[in-house]
């Protein structure tokens, strides 16, 4: 009889631990999935910003060496990601391909001017920054005009700000839900051990002695759950890249490592804190309340 009862309680403890790990894993997986979406959204927004057309139109009388010198200066500028010199002949070829007609032959001359196409770094693509950059470029004697689609830039920045706020709000809500779910799961797990805790108290065990193995196990549960969640995320990311190879351009190893560290830290911290609070409750609770 005693052996059967021991096996019964052993199964309950194993089942409780398994349920705790699975619950924490699923919550961490959802948090990690949201983190991946945010990281990719951030990289995608940078990609969109850095591909906004920004053209510097050069005066007709300027010689090519002066234009190349300006291009070198721009390449050293803090706000420039890349630059490309477009001679008049190449500009005419590109426009001819777009129109499908030889407009140079029709007009008898090439009306296009040489230009430098810039790609601005994402942090400097706000409306105010682009306006300052435009003013600086117009101070150059060889620059005739600076062109970029201001309405498109404003629309992109507005939409990206809205998306960022939505993702931030959703992240906060999901984090709150994650903490509540993990806390409730761990409290139920500790609840199943409340009589063991009281028995240890009755034989003279200190609070630290009782708390230590439970907290150590909670840390292991958090780490193990985080590893499973990270593995699931890696499989999901591999399948996504397999279906959309373009996603590989948005990968950032350092940000992914930061996400992995965040998942592990989140799993350990929430699991440890929830276990600590639950154990403290049953260490201080009255005996008659253990049965309620």
C-alpha cells in the first residue's frame, strides 16, 4: 500500500513538472515568435528607408572629376550608406529602357543631367534629417537640385511609427499574459508540494533549506523550457526562409543572439520569481489553510 501511494505521488510530481515545463515552453515560444516578428519588422523598415530614392542633380557645365570628388566626399559622410554616379549617357539609357523609345534621337540631344544617387542610413531618414541633408547638399556649388519624394517619405515614416506602436503595445500585453500564465502554472506546481513543505518545517528544516531545491529546480525548468522554445523558433525560422529565401537578407546574428539570451533570461527570471513567491506563501501559511 505504501509503495503504491509512493508511486502515485511520484507520478503526480513528474506530471506536475512536465506540465510546468510545457506551459513555460509554449509561453516563451510565443514571446520569442513576437520577438522575431519585431526584429524582422525593424530590419524591414530599415531596408525600406534605406531604399528611398535620393538624387543629386549636377549642373551641366561641371566636369566629371569634380563630380567624382563630390561622390568621394559623400561616401565619407556619416549619413550616407552608399552612392552611385550616374553619367548623362547612362541616365539616358535607363530612361530609354523605361519609355521604350529613343527620345534622344527624336530630340536631337540628351536633355538629362549627370546625377549622384544616394542611399541614406535608416536613422537619418526622418523628415527633419532629410531636410537638413538637402540644405547641406544645395550649398555645394556644383549641385543644381536635390530630389526625393517627400510625400512618400512622410507616408513611410508615419506608417512605420504606427506599426511600431502597435507592436510595442502588443508586446506589453503578451508579456503580462506570459508572466500571469507562468506564475499560475508554477503556483499550482508548488501547491501540490505544500504538505511536503509543511512536513519539512515540522522536522526542523529552515526556510532556506526548503526553498533552495525548489528554486534550483525552477531555474532548471526555465532553462530547459527556453532551450525547447528556442529550438522550435529555429525550426520555424528555417521553414520560413525555405519558403521565402529573401528573409535571409533580414537576418542579424547579433540581434538573434540577443533574442536567445532574452528568452533564456525571461524563462529563468519569471520561473524563479514565481517559485520564490509561491514557496514563501506556503512557508508562512496556517496549517488549517493547507486543506483549502
